């Protein structure tokens, strides 16, 4: 069964996602990141420019197949028909249909009221699909844990 966790109170969705993806990459995970079409370029740029020597290899669905096959992280606006990823990071406003193809789903939620309301709807969606989501409040976590999963 898919494990779903919500990371609440992220100070910045893109910045937190970058740190989360770096941690997953360093652990050897294959990740798929769902982003709103308008947010994709910002995340792509952030992954290229995070910090000196901290480039996180990634690709988009528009990249050539040989690039995508070697990339541990893929950025997409919707779930692809097939993916080698075992972890799905959802930065979108809506819940991903087909989430159950992944071992783990991570939902990143800021303190913004609209973002929190949308997260409540996604939480209900997972519950309706037989999943008991886990809650991780970043404000209650020790400082070193606030930066990533």
C-alpha cells in the first residue's frame, strides 16, 4: 500500500522541494515531482542553481528519452503513463490520480491559507481511497529536520 505523508508549514514550496529532492537523490531514490505548469521552470532553475556543487540531476518529460532514463528525478505536470520512480512528490494543487502506482507520496504544503485548504481536499481524497496520511508539521520538527524529509 502507498504511504502518503503531508509536510506542513514548508516556508517555501520550491526551496523545500529542492532540499527534499537532494536528500532523496543522495539516498539513491528515483523520484517524480508533479508541479503546476507555471511552477515547473522555477523548480527546474532552482535544481540547477541550488548551491555551488549541489546540482541535482533531473529531467523533464520533454527531454530526450536517453536523458530521462538516466535522471533520478523527473519533473512533470501530470503523471506519465510509466515511471521508474518509487517516490512521488506532489507540488500541485490537486491530488494525483494514479498515486497508488508509487510506494510513497509526499505532499508539500506551505502556511498559505489557500494552499492549506487545497491540502485538506487532497487529504480527504487519500482518505476516501483507503489511505491514512501521515502528518509532519515542520514547525514542530527539530531545526535540522525542517529542511527536508
